[in-house]
C-alpha cells in the first residue's frame, strides 16, 4: 500500500474531522550540468504526501496541514494536526461541492524519460552556445516529471501528471559573461537559441556600459524580464486581487474601482487576466492547493479591478465559486510599436541585479544590471548599468503603454515591451 | 487596534517573526508539520555506499536529517510546530563524469534500491569499501532538544513576552517572542571515512510592532547560537532595543541622498560582508570570467585594517569538523589585511577554478546538492568605542539595521537596504532619523574607505539553506546614501 493510500485509510476512519483533503506528489527531477570539470548528472526522487484537516467548533473552523514522511503511521500525525487545527480557529466556512478540475494540458510526453530529456536539452543548449560563438562557463538542464493525486472528503478524487523543464547557463564572450534562464513545461517553449543570442548581445553591450544617469525617465520592461527576474512586479499586480486582503480591508483598491486614479481613462487602459488553464503554462494546473478547480478570470479590465483570486476558503466565505488563485498573468496588448516606446531618454532594462517590490503598495526598486538608454530617432542606444529604478510600479503599469503583440515567456503572457512612465532613476 | 495574522505577516515582511507566524499557524491559515524519521541512517548509508563502491571507482554517500521546531509566544496566541526533513545522496564517478542520486524516501528499502540501481550501472571497476572506524562529532548542549519535551520550550518565550508587556506602551500593538530550534545530523561515508556531525542551533528573538501615524514600525532583535534549549531566553536588553526601534519617531521626508561619511552598524557591515565577500568569493561564483572579484585576487580590496575570515573550526554557529564531501574544515582568510586572499571551494569548484579545496562543500537538506558555501564568517573587530566612530566621521550618517543586500557580480557594485539613517554633526547624533534607506558603492570602495573599526561585534545568523553566520563590528567609511523605494 502506498503512503498516499495509507493516509486515505487513516483519514476515512475518523469522525472528528469536518472535512479533509489528502494530496500526494511523486516526482523525479533530473539535472544535467556541464562545466569545466566535465559532466554531472543528479537525479532526485521526491515524494510528498500531506493532509489538510478542518475541524469545526462553535466559534468557527480551524485547519492544519501535516506532511507524512518516513515510516511513521499517519494516525498519530493526524491526531496532532487535529489538535493544532482546534487551536487555530477562524471564521466558519464550508467547502462548496467539488467543481470539475480544469481540463488543461500540463504534460509533454517528450519529457517522459527525464534523464534522456535533460541530456537532450543540455546538448541543445550547448550547441546553441557554440553556434553563437560563445563559451560555456556552466550550463544545466533540469527536467521534472511528477504524478499528483488529490482526494477530499467531499468526493473529489483526481490524478494527473505534469512535466517541467528549465535551462540555465552562464556564457562567456571575449572575457565577458552573461547568464540566461528559461522554464516551461515542454522543451519547445524555451526558445534556447534566441536566449543564447540575446545573452551574447548583452555580454558584448556590458563591455561598453557606462553608469546610468540619475533623474526621471520612462522605463521599458521586456517580456524576458517580466517572465523572469522582474516577476515580483507582476506579483504586486496579483496582490491587488488578494481576496484575504480585501476581506480585511487592506487592499489597495476596492473591487469595481480604478486601481489608481485615471487608470480607467489611461491612453492604453490595462487589462490583466489570470489564466491557470493555459496549455503548458508553468503555473497551470487542474486544481489549486486546496482542491479547488482552477479557472480563468479577469483581474483588471481597462484599469478597473474586477476580479479576485479565490482559493477554497476565501470563495466559501463569500459564497462564490473558487478560481484557484492568480496564475500565469496575462497583460493585455497596447497600441504602440516598439519604436514608439523606445523614444529619446527611455531606459530599456535588459538585466536586473535585484527586484525589491513591496506587494501591498506596489512601491519598489529594480537594480539596473544592464540597460539600453535610447537616444533620438536614428541614433543607436547606449548601454548603461548601475543604479535603480524606483517608484510605484503598480501605478506605472496601470498607466503603461504597450506593444500590440502577445508573447509568452515563462508564466508571463503579454506584450513584448511594456513602457512605464516617469520613474525615478537613482 | 487588533491585527489579523495575514495583516501581521504582510506588515512584518521578511522578519523572523513573520516566519514564526507562518510556521506556527494561528488564525487564518493551515499550519504544517511533518513526521520524524526513525530510520538509523548511518548503517543504511554504509551498506548503500558499500554496494555502489563495489562497481564504481569512486563512490560516497551523504545523509542529512533535521528536526526544526518553530516556537511562538505572541499577542493573541502561542504555538509550536516541528518539521522533519531527511535526505540521502549517493555519488559515483568515473572518467565519464559524476552521477548523483538523491532521495527523500529514507526507508532502508528505498535507499537499498537506489544503491542497487547505481551499482548495476557501474563500470565494474570498484572494490570493497573500507570507511574505517566511525568518527562522531556530536554537540551535547546543556539542555538537549533531542531529549527534552518540546511542550516545555515555550516557557522561556512566555516569560520574555510577559517582560515586554511591562513596557506598557500603548502604541505597541503586537509583540512576539519567537525561536527556531534545529537538531541536525549529517553523515558522510566514503573511502577511509565514516563521519557523523550533529549540531543543535537556536535562533531566538523578540519582535514588536507599533504605529507611527499611518506607518507601521517594526522593532526586532534576534540572536542565534550553536546551543540547546538553554539559549531560548531573550534578554531585557534585547527587549528594550526592540521596543526602542518600534517606538522611534522618524524625521518626515526622505534621507538626504548622496555621498556621505558613514558609520555602519554591525548588521549593515555584516550584510556587506555577506553579499559582497562571502557570496562572491566562492567557486560557485568564480566561473564568471567577468566577475569583478576575480581580477582582484591577491590585490587590495579593503583598508589594511580589514581582515575577514571563514572559520568552521572555531565552534561557531555553523561550524563543523568536515564538510559534506568529507574534506576537513579549516580557517580561511578571505581578506587578509585588506588583500583579497582566498576563495571558498568545494571539490568540483576547486578543480574548475584551479584553487585549493577549502572544506566548504556543503549540501542543502532540501535537495542534497553540493556547492561551495561559507560557514562562520568574521570581520575582525578594531579598538574604537562607538563614540569614537562618530567622532571619526565628524559630519555624516549612521546607518542601522540592515534588511538585506544585493551585488552586481560584474561591477562588484553593492546595494544594502537598511531601516534607519541618523544624522551626525560634529561627531554627535543630532536626533534626526529617517526610515527605509539604501547604501550603495563598490565593495572595494566601501571597505577601502574604512577609517575605523568598532570594538564590539554582533553576529547575524541564518538557517536558510545551510546554517551560516556573519560576525562584524561597526565601521566608519564613506558611501552613497539614497532613500529606498522612493515615490
């Protein structure tokens, strides 16, 4: 009997639980690395079995989660979890009847043999680096294949498999280095050759980079950063729809109102959607962590906050269906061309040294690892580095201009370039 | 004013108290705990390595096991949660390269299965494993977390919370005494080596939250020690310091930006040492050809008074006798009299970088992967009392209470985030104090401008990934100051 089945048996025999959820994940993660010392292959077997128990009392509901590991029987662990749940009572709520899991493709059959897939991805990465005329400092490919199982006391029993792949490299060109990273659920999503070319270009640009001039400027964020190091900026957007913050009166903007003054009348009003059902999206899944079905929803429509991220508990407290939370944020396209956004004095970020964004307020600092400082039309941009972009990044996104196209980079989907007005450069 | 748990976590941000709140549950969300591992890993590991060694020219095994208990005694609730984690990694190598297999299923059957799979794939050029006699390096704290019931551990924190409440300030809306207790074991088995290292570590502290107008003010003091339950106490001085930080009234507006003479408190110096030296001068970072630090090895990167060492043998927070690759630990001077002197190295990194192996191959308990990681890093203290540091800069700013730092490896440009800047005029504090500031500069410039080092040091500890610590004094130097996350 598997540990997951043992856990189910222990949970089903109890009468002191109002509700419960059991989840299991069995994964194999293979990492293939190549560097000056040669080849290194790591394979890790990861097994996770956990239960969340809910207990009801006159004053509300308490919840606790327990992981089942080692060779211990699950019964005593559930006893301890019940005790902890009883000491952690919050508002009363009850799970709605189980909804149908999202029908979403999160499995790439070409990664079914993770050891071979990791070796193939690493070989492709190394070949792309060689083709670009660069040297490999270190390169790695990681492939994971995982089987999930979720069963609840309300009759939900779902199993699915998913794959994930990521590549990382540090390359060298003429004594200069640059890093690259990409992730997805299928090798074809990674765009390795283009990323290697971009990394080579950044390494060469860094050789001539000068200090970033301070002042105020419009800043362009490319999709490569929004899907990577600048993801905390999107995290601040997601926090706008945090249902718990709304329930507690802590949200920045109320539902049905413009997120910031003038956002609904902006030149290119922003629409943001959560799409946890995007095929092969890194954050896509049939179910959320509490067994709630994942659904697409609109977070912001033309600058107005219209949707909340609802897990099982927050949805139940409101008496509405859950949606599994904010996933794979999609920014609506704008009406600008890339050339229009790359105007005189605009700073186009290429690499970040850090992203320090406060989710509740949207205020943040982005460390400028490398950027293009654009000049007048017809003049080439100058490479700059150092300093920070600071300001209210959420307000800037709501007042942004964007290219018309839609690209996908990791969890991000949206315009290739996002232009943020009037930020401080320090 | 009452606060929900989620509000608290949001306001407390990256503080130690926020971690304790999440770990210990409370209103609003599920708490998580795991089951202890009751397998005798040493004998299982020896058997597994022996099986693999029979067919591979190189073979070794490593196992890690940890019980981590979070404790919280706070306004509105108290609790404890214990998480258990165990991992085994088998490593083999031949001319084709290195293979590692890791599992979190540490039952004897699973480990034996893993070993059998690896053994079957071996080239057949192995021999009988002879690990020699087992060697134990076992910490035996005065009050051992392995033998004392966790139910009684909260007493010391309850007492600290009660003492903090006697301060009686109505502006303090939330207080918490909190701690993490780690009981960790690591085994390494290879040719000629069978080593166990057991460590007990405690990080205990107090956090207070007050409102200053509509702005939350957080005061927190956390002390980490390689010790047992006896280290759970929080001193009256720490409580008073945390309360003072939470209740301080700040000067309106942003800190004056620009270059300035600075006194950096030990936490800010520790953040500079951690991000600018400890995390850069390792073989994990050394591969970049444009790493600014690489070109400076053997050259001055700090004032001659500055010496920074990593010493796992000094009995500090993260100390050990051997690293997770079986190499003996040793004291390494990273910056010696101002000169960049050495690179922290694991076995693979040393081979790539062409530097000596230093016994810093450390594996994370989450994934079992090895990398060159520091242990206990110390910047040697000077002889100056705090007043003398203020006098040394004359006019400038004191920067206090670091909240992290970032470094650009190409330029060695560093940004340190801190909670306070205080104005100094003619060698005295003026009473002006601003919140949320940054200090910027190239690491060699910040350390090269050091004109005085304080006599007293503070040790900052971390249990993220692997245990580490940085001990540093206050320094007088020069750097650029700017507001953090300005509008």
